[in-house]
C-alpha cells in the first residue's frame, strides 16, 4: 500500500494525526504481549484439561477430548494471529465494510439450515467447523467502527452523527440478541463500540450521562424484579436476576450453577486444593470448562491462582493500552482500544458472573474458557493489536 | 484521547480491584461453610447404614418389641437412562412382576422427565422376603442374559450382544431401614411405649430408654482416589442395646384380660358409658420392686399408635370442653344449650378418634401419670406410722359412734351407726374412720408428714418409665390443720399415684424395706453380653420389721376375717391367704358423690411374694360408695390366675363353692399357652378430681364411705374343710380323695405324683 494514498485517505478523513513523512514499518511486535498471551493460552489448556477430563469421561469421550479440541482451535488462532500481525494494519480500513456485512450475513445464516444448536441454544453455524457468528461480529465491529469513526471524526461530534453510528452498531447487536438469543454478546458488541466512540470523541459528558442513565435503568429493572413488581416468570433472564439476588433460594435450578461456582471458590481457600484436585468439577459445577472455569481455578489454585490470573489479564490490558496510546495514528489507536475494551469487558463480566456480582449470563474467560470460535477470534484480535504495535516507532 | 484511555484503564483496574475484594469476601464470609458444603455434596455416593434399635424383652425372654429390617425401593433414573434408555422397559417389566402394587406408568414418565435424577423412593418398608424374591429373580435374569450375550459374542454379533439387557445396570436398588414391631400388638402398651418414626421412642420404656435402645448409624463412603477410581470405605453401624424387663407377658396378659372383662361387663351397667373413667392394675414383687405387670384400659395397638379404631375412647370424653366435644360429635354448640342434648349419649369412639387430647390420654400410663385421693387403702400407712413412732401400742381400743367432731366438722364413718368398741386391728378390718382419726391424732401432724414422705408420697418413685408424676403439689405440707390430719388418716385430702401406693405397700408389708419400683433388670448389647445389671434398689427402711408384721396381720384381717367382720373378703383367691386393704375414696367435688374404689392385696398374707393393686376410678355402678366389691373381685380374678403361675402354693382350705368357681375360671386360664390378650385398659381420664389437698371434708363428712359389699346370702361363704395330702402338701379332692395339682387343681397322675414326692 503506498504512502501517498494513505496520506490522502487520512486527509480526506480529516485525521488529526497526519502522516508527516513516508513511513516504513519496521518496528518490532510487542513481544511481552505475545508472551502473556501464550502464557494464558497454555494455562488455559491446562485448566481446561483439569476441569473437563471427568465430565468428558462421564459422557463417554476421551478424557482429553476438550483439551484436543481447544488445542486445534488455538493452533488455528495462533496461525491467524501470526499472519495478521505481519499485516500493515491500515489494510483493515479496506476490509471495514466487508467485515461489517460479513458479520451480519453470518449472524443471519444462523436462521438457515446451516444453523446449529448446542446445549439448547441456536448460536452456531456448521461450516465444517462450528463457528459462533457473534465472535466474528465482535472482531468485525472493532475493525469496522475503527475505520468508520476514523473516517467520520467530524460527524461523530454532532448528535446526528452519533445517532447514525449508534444505529450502525444497534443493528448487529440486535441481530445477535434477536437471532442467536445471546444478550451478553450483544451487550459486549454495543459496549465496545460505545467506548470506542467515547475515546474518539472530544466530549465526555454526554457519554457518561448516557452510561449513567443505562445503569439506572438496569438498577430499576433489578429493583422491580427484587420486589416482585413484575413476575420474574415472564422470561428466563428475569428469573436469572432473581436467582442472582438469592442463589440459595434457587439452589436446585437457576441458582445451581452460580451456587456451585461459589462453593468451589469458597472451598478453595487461599492456596487452593492443588492443581487437578477440584471436587466441584466432578459433576457439580455444570460446564466447568466453559464459563465457570474461573471457579475451578479458584478451587484448585486458591486466591493466589485467581490473583495471578487477574494480574496476567491486567498486564495484557496494560500492554494493549500502551499500544493504543502510542499507535501511529487514531485508526490504530481505535483498533487496539476496541480489542482492549473487548478483553477487559469479557474478563470483568466473566469473573463478575462467577462471583455472583452480576446475574448469570454466558460470557467466557478469554483464552482460558473452552470455546473454539472465541479462541480463534480473540487471537485474531491480538494479531490486529500486534500489527498495530509493529508500527510504533521506537524512539 | 490518551487521557481518556488512561481513565478507562483505571476504571478497568477499579473493576478488577472490586472483583478481587468480592472474591476474597466469598472466602472470608463463606469459606468454611462452602468447604463443608462441598464435602457434603461429595457424599452423593455415600449411604447410611442404619443401626438396629435394641429389642425389649420380658423376664422370660419373650420379645415385646423389636426392629426388623425393611427395604425402600429406590429408582435411579440417571442410571436407568444410560445407553439411550434401552434398559428402561425390561427393568419396568421385572419390577411389574416382582412388585405388583407399583404404578409402572408413573415410573416410566418420571424417568423420562427426570433423566438426571438419581434418587426417587417408590416403595416404602417392603418386607425382606419380597426383596429376596426380587434379587433371586434378578440373578436368574442376569445369568441367562450373560449366557446369551456371550454366545452372541462368540458368533461375532457384537452389536446384538451389546443390546442384550443387563439388569445389573438397571438403576433399581434397595435402601435399608428398620421398622419397629410389637408382636403382641396391644400387650403392655402403656409400659412399652412406641416408636413411630426416626427411632424416637414415645412413652414408656421406649422413651425412657431411648438413647440406650438406639445405636449409632454406620456409613459406607464412596470416594475417588488419586487414580480416579471409586474406592469404598465402610463404617459398620452399632446396634442398640436390648432391655430385659421384669415384666411377665403371662401376668400382663392375665391382668389385661380381666380388666377387659370388667370393662365389658360393666359398660352401661348403670349410666350410659364406659365401665369406669380409669382402671389400673399393678402387680409387683414387694421384695425387690420388680414390676410383673402394669395395665390400664383401654389398650391401643403399638404397631399403629395413631389408629384408634377399636379402642374404647368414650371414657375420655370428659377431657374435652363442651364446645370441643360438641364439635367432635357434630352438634352445634348452640343446639346443646337449647335442646339440652346429653353429649355423652352421642359420643362414639369414631367421633373421638382424631382428637389429639384423646390420643394422648390413651397413650398415657394411668398407673404412673395420674394422681388421685387414695381413700382407705391409706389406713395401714397411718397405723404403721403410729406403731413405728410408738404413738400407739396396738393394744388400744377405740369407740366408734359413727362419727367424730373435728374442728367443728362432723366426720362420719361409712357405718353411720358406729361399730362400738374396736381394736386397732378391727378398725382396719372394718375400715373405721373414727379409729383411724384417733390414731392419727395420737401420731400428730409432724410424725404423720414424716412417715408420709418416707413412704414416698409426693415424690418420684424413680420408676424407669417416661411420664411419671410426683403429685408433689397435691400432698399435705406443714400447713395442714387438724381437720386435714383427720381426713388424711383415711386417705382423703391429698393425692397419690398408683405406683407410689404400690411401692409404699411393698415397704409396708415386706418388713419395712422401701424398694425403688423398677422394670428393666438387665441391659444387653447386640451380641447378648450383659452391659448393665440392675440390682434391686433398697432405698430405705421406712418402718421396723415388727411393725410391718403387725400391719400384715391387720391387713390379713381385712381379707381373711369372717365376711361380716371385714371389708375385703371378696378379694380372697380360693386356697390362698391374702392380706389387703380396700379403699373407697370420695372424689372432688364431694357433692357429685363420685368415688374411686381400689384394693391392695398381697399374697401370702404372712410372707408376701406378690402384691396386686387395683384402682377403678368412677365405677359405672348405681351405688358407687358400696361398689368396692368391683375392685376386690377384679383383684381376686387376676390373682386366682396369677398365683398358681407364680408357683405360690395355696395354703388355705377351699370350699365347695370356691371349687366350682375355680373350675369355671380355669377354663379361661392363660397358663401354659402363649396366648396374649389384645385388650386391656389404659390410663387416665377426667381430672375432675384436681385434689386440692386441704379444706374439704366438712359436713358432707362421709368422706370415705367404706366398702362392705352387699352380697346375697346364697353367695355367702360356707366353710368346707379341705384335706391335704401329707406327702406333698397338695390338696385332696374332697369327693374322690385324689391328690390335686396345686396349680391347676386337676387330679395328678400317680406317676407324676411319685416324682413330686420328696
């Protein structure tokens, strides 16, 4: 890609940062980031094996069934990461619209016979490999909105532009929610874009006000449910709020998973029972290798292990922050901001759910929870961040 | 923009900090509880091995209560649903064949709806024989199927072989449990008590010895070891201890049989209703405090204590308030007052059978849990105290004019015309109140109280049964006045319980030694080794040997004197010398003219080996004050049967008339059979007699109308001397001269007789 065209593009977009001179990308990728990610992946694989071996055998599979399946996805993801990290990240601007459209199409495809139901939820596509379109959409939206915001910096300072942007993100969010019945992914997609807008915008107040209003609305819903003003039986999500407020009262149904996760956390103590020694994974914490894997980490490795994992994620996010703040231009910054927001949100929401700080909703812990699509596309995002990091000029 | 990113990062850090605090909070607040919860959950593969509650046996080893292993049928839907449910139908077929009462369709739908559930109880408390049948059937099926599977494998038809039903995986198993059983149903129900659920004894021995009868549950743990294989560890259950009691099933049966006869014969005799409000009988050994029998009326089935079908409940109707009673019989309370309906006429057993108050009354043991004014049976105690305290010599002669003025009240004798001059012995024999009052005055208040307490009145006797009452609030204290002392001398104005009376009488006639009444003699562990042995507990010497001998003489005069000279001759079992004392206590309120009649008898009169105390509360009799014969006759009929059984030899001549009666009675004797009556009487009833200790008596002074049965002349005793065989001391048949067995009074075969000679 020639520099002149890039400069033109940047000017046309009214970019604040101008490419002053011909850039030759020859910076180093962020090796610490790679190391942290690899560490998390290996740790995740160990934990998946520990958490899933029993239930795999119980359901008639090989004990390493989940491990191997995750390993394949991870290798695929690592290849994608390595390949994307060699890209000049400006190329992502070119594929912005295609990424947006492909995301929407994939989500829509769930409605076709290609759609696949796992554990009672129709969220997957069967394309030889199983693929969760919501995960694709997360990457797609990060790429698309980085480019879109970068190209409409003036517009997004006006209400009209903001509304237009919001409408663009509302469409995939609503599709994820409406078609795949996946509220948490919808919220994550919306939140990522919302925070990217907030970062890019010179103003802060309106965003904070809107966030505050949304928070109050959520609090209102919780209040209404807690005081039985609206019967929680209306939807299973409202029921989950009930179970969240008082898991013991729903110990045998909706609160079961949460409560069992709390039992594992509580029983782990400070140093844990030792790797592989969890008893809660023996059929008590449902899907222990999935959303609730953090509880097994707590049980086996204790407070210590939990802190170590959280610290690793903080380091990961810190590195992404460094890349975002030092990126060559706003586009790069926005890309990495999106990735960073995505990671931060998933980690925070997952741990919040496991510790019953938030109502139960299916959010995986990046790199550690079992899940092929998630793993591949999270590594893809790391690849994007690495490609941005490569453009940082060493001073 | 960079600023915003940094702010965002710090918000992320804050969120993490909050989550770390949350996470640490879970550890701090619930760590211990959750640790336990996790361990508790692991017990999913641990089963409780229930202990066996110890049994209760009588003195001859007859088992009165035991626990039998029974099984609950459990369906493990999770296990049953494996292999895509191929096991479900064959298993249900087998279940259907073995347990016809199961609702197979219901099990099928349950398994389909709950494929993850592993515990559902379907049948409770199945007999072990049925489980054995099922297991046998299963073994055969398994063997047959294994054969088929093997042969299919040989032929290389692996898939077909896999499809052969393996009942070993069928998810049906049996949970062990123990069920309490009482083989004699109603026998000694008030003494034994019962267990309904959870090895928790209620009433009687079951409650008193609950912790001794119970053992400790064992447990079978399953856990995953380091290799992930299931390992089992078993901690065996410790069975409970067995109680050997002094009860004698035969004596208890005899007592219950005669109580039941009494209840049947006297029902509706005078007024509509039961024979009496309460009937109680205690038979015990005065020389060690062991209880042979303790019975009441009505009895209930210990195996189904809640089921009051067939139990005579009408005597308890008075326990209910008018409103409750009206509701029970289904009459509106208003209509009673308007139409003056007599509720008692309407009361039926069915109308009372669900009432909790009534049930508790049935379960209660009248002999230990209720108190009453004893009446004249108290007189020997007064005389004994006066003799022992040397207040009288025993040679005094008192004059009875039919009444005595005490503190402004005129207290009458039952014989209002007076008996004239009476010795102490005659006073007791004729149950003269005036003589007793004079003796009590000679004794004085302090001494009377001292002896009264020494004989255990107002205190727990310490009998090993749940629910004993001391009656401490209804005995006289130092505050008693002269009038109180006067009526107390013949057993009015204060309350006693049957067991207090019986234990006190034991001391009175056995030489003055007070033994704690007791039921359990030995405690055995599950292997039959003795864990504890109860020696007779001699608590105190209440009166001297000499005084006791005099009292025996006095009491003998009550029964053995000429009928016109005594009150208790109707209690005499043919051929035996008996001592005793009648009692006819006037109940509160005095104006109701209701009586509690009683008789205390001991045999032989000179050296008592057994005492029998009979109480009939509010007899259904037109002239209650003269109905004491009901108690003496009940005592006689019981003792006539019990004495030969206890190998107590008759020493007295038997009249022709007695012979006939005896032959009639023998026809219904229990001895030699293990037959057990399934009827008897139980406990208390109306507490119409609260028993405010002092202050009553007063002008209606006939406080203790006394006995003196009115017997038609033709029933009168006619002397007929019986000859005894000089060799054996056995009686001779007056007509044939044959030697008779003293137990059965049947002619003894000559061969047998020669064996008996010594």
